[in-house]
C-alpha cells in the first residue's frame, strides 16, 4: 500500500481527508479530490507532477475501505489510482457497465485529474 510508505504527517492528512470523503457520494468525492489533489503537482513538472497527484489520490482511496463501486465516477477515480487492485475494480465495473465511460466525458472545465 502506498499509504504505508507516507510519513506520519502525510498519513494523518490522508486519514483526515478520507474520513471527510467517506459519507459522500462518488460525485462529491470526485469534485473534492480534483480540487485537493491538484496542488500536490505544483512543485513538480511532467511525469513527476502526475505521479504526485496520483499518489495522493491512491493513498486516499486506500483509506476508503471497503471500496464499493456503484457509480461511474467511482470507477473513474479507481482507474486513476496507482494501486493495481483499484484499477482491477474499475475494470470490472466498466466491463459490467460498458456505457459508463460515456457519462464521464470531460466538461469544459475538465473532469480529469492530470
């Protein structure tokens, strides 16, 4: 787990954030994660910036156990994770719901975490 590799202060931050996300819908989680994860990339460029964002997202998703995907946005977030188990859950959901990606088309403001 990526979470276990974080220092204690970052683990606390991830735990606090995951605790706030837990009762929310996947849409609300996605919106909050998009706003919160992006600043992790500001200190980096290129691939490192993307990895910083994905790393935060992955650590938060690891703390949202159990992960139950009942929404295309849940599959979307899990597909962005660095954790292969998360991506497998997303793939399974998308196999069962092949039209789900149509609901995730980017909007003018973007929906994708870069």
